[in-house]
């Protein structure tokens, strides 16, 4: 591993965050980052020794912000914060999400506005380097003051509490893991507990996962939609450049161009140029408009997310010993709303995919009913559409925007919260369902495509279909379909088939 990422100095992107989490890129602390951290830490020590009240350093938190904490209790306060805020419930999030949270926290701490000590930052880096990752319960954050509960669980191991995983599967008590590595729990100083639990790293980690999966689904949806189009003998005309220049939304222009590229050289369209069909159903004809709108939505999410990844989301923010500001940079609204928007966009991408699946099964354009020759004796692909319909309906029910809700907390001190953690979790659930919906269309379109033989489609679609057939056969009679759906879902959940198909 030669390429390195400088925490607090380099621009963190979605791709780089994932590369660090997957050990493809090394995150490092530079002299400049160490200096930033040290200066801010020194400023907090001066504040702690003085008499001026500064939120979270020598006061309680939330509605307890008017309660002064004595100098002798300042350290106890910070450890108490991790303990009292560890109220998360539910199953732990994926190990990679917890690791992303650690990466995002190190990066923002290295900007030098949080007052945390270098030893704490170095210990977090140790956890990353040794893949010692704690379980983080999925539920319990309202998205302001940041992701308090998830972050508290994330950092319990710093003080010797909680659990740790070294294999992404099983967990052991932190005390056992630290002992094995000859490490001792840390003693948190002034402001350190506050710096650890204030922030939007839970929301941001989910947004990273959503972005990666959604982008891949968008690329596959164009390919699969084109395969469905060819199988149903639909028209290429709706993708004409001159048409889309009259309504030049960026996403639509991109999708129309992709469709032209994917379909280039196909002989299928020539085989039915005199069929007399005037126009096709919306789920095919409007692929650029619908897929394109979802692409524009992802672009909006990515823009907001990259800004968030390179921001200070702590509170209070330490400029120097004389200048601290207690503000609201921890509030999750800037990501909560784009994530809710992305949920709707991903749900719609699944909805239009299911409609194409439905069309493929109807026995039109010379295709056998339910894509099986002996229908009646065989149900063919009939029930795959039921599964897609169920997933689409589930996604629709998850589209209520979490950011539209707010329940006051902390005796009204925190009277408007973002619920952004719920936005992130729902968006990730929807995108995972979308992968399965697209997998079902892939199965049906590949089956239908076989009935167009011997006419050849485009080079790209022939390559795509051939790659599918290496793992999934053409079905001539009923069989257990779930295994094939799972195989197709694995196609959608990684880039391999996409890269093999779209190579130039």
C-alpha cells in the first residue's frame, strides 16, 4: 500500500473514504494535522483552568448547560458522557459502516477545532489500522446534537468499555482485546467526550453506502432497461439526442446518451421497423426522464455529502482559548433532506423497473406468456413479478421523509432535530431492495432476450447477456427461482459485470 491520505489536510471523497475502509488507501497523521490537534487541545486546557463557562468543557450538556462542573470533575464528566449516551438499540450496523464512522471522525478532528488530544486521535487510528471495530446499534439517534448514541457506542472502547470485533463477525469484550495488544484504556480530558459524540458521522457513513450502491444501480438500470427494450422490440427513437436537447436536464441527457451507446449497432430494431407500433409504454419510452431524474438526485446527495465529509460538525467549536462558539454544526438536516430525496429517487427507479418486468411477462411482441413455452403446466417467471411488486411497495412505504418529523429532546433545549439517522437507514434499506428489484428484471429480460434469436443485438448487450448466461441458464421449466434471484442480486451488488460489459 503506497498511496496515502492525509487526515485533516486532503479532500475526503466518497471513493477515498471507502478505499480507506477497505484497506485500499492508508490514512495517515501528518505533522500539520498533529499541530492542528495540539493547538486546539492546548486551548481547551487553558479554558478548563479558567473560570469562564464554556459549554461542554466545564458545563453539563443539553438542558444541563447552565450547570457548572468543578475542575476536579471535568474529566469524570467526559467519561460519563460516553456511558450515559450509549443508549442505542437494535442490531449493529454493518462493520464497514462503523469503520467509516471512525474514519470520518478522525478526519474532522484533524482540522483542529475540537480540542481533543493527540493520544485519542492516535488510538482511533490504531483501531482502524488493526480493524478492531466496535458494534454500533442502528437505532437511537435523532440526528442532533449529531449522532450522540451511535457515536457514544463507537467510542466506548477508548475508555475500556463495550465490545470489539477483529474479524467483522464476532465480538469480544474490549478489555480482553486491549489486554491482548498490551494497551490500557484512555483517560479522557476536558471536552474530549463531547468532541467524540458530537457530529454527523453515523448519517454520513450511511450516505456513503447509499451513494455507492445507488450509483451502481443507476448504471445497471440503464443496461437492464435496454435489454428489456430489445427483448420487447421497442423503439430506440426516444433516446435521440435532438429530442433531449429540447429539455436538457443533465441526468436525462446522460441516460439518453448511455442508451444510444448501449444499443448502438443492434439489428433487433431493424427486424421490426415495419411493425406499425406508434409508441411504447412509459416504462421504456421515458427511461431517460425517470432514470435521469434519479441521477440528478444522486448528484445532489453527493455534492452535499462531500461538503459534510470535509466539515467540522462538533460543538462547541474551538477557534482559540478566547474564542469558542456554541452553534449547531452538528445538526443533521443538510444530509437528512438529500437522503430523503434519494430514497424517493431510488424507490422510483425500482418502480419503473418492476413495470418493465410486468410488460415482459404479458405475452406481447411474440414472447411466450410468463416467458415460458409451456405455460399452464409451468408458471415460469410469473411470481418473480410478485416479489418485485412486494419490494416496490415496501420501498414506497419507506419513502415518508424522516426529516419532516421532529420530536423535542433535552427538556426542549434541543427542540428541533433532524431525524437524519433514520433518513440514512431508510435510504440504505430502499437501495438494497432496489438491487433485488433490478435483479428480477435482469432475470426476466435475459430470458426474454433469448427469444429474439437468431437476430443479434448490440455488441454491449450481447456481451451483457452472455455474461449473465455464464451464471444463470435459460429456463425451460419451473424451478426454484430464489437461487437465481440471489445470483442476479450479487451481479447488481458489485461492479464486475458492469465493467466486463461496458469495456471499450
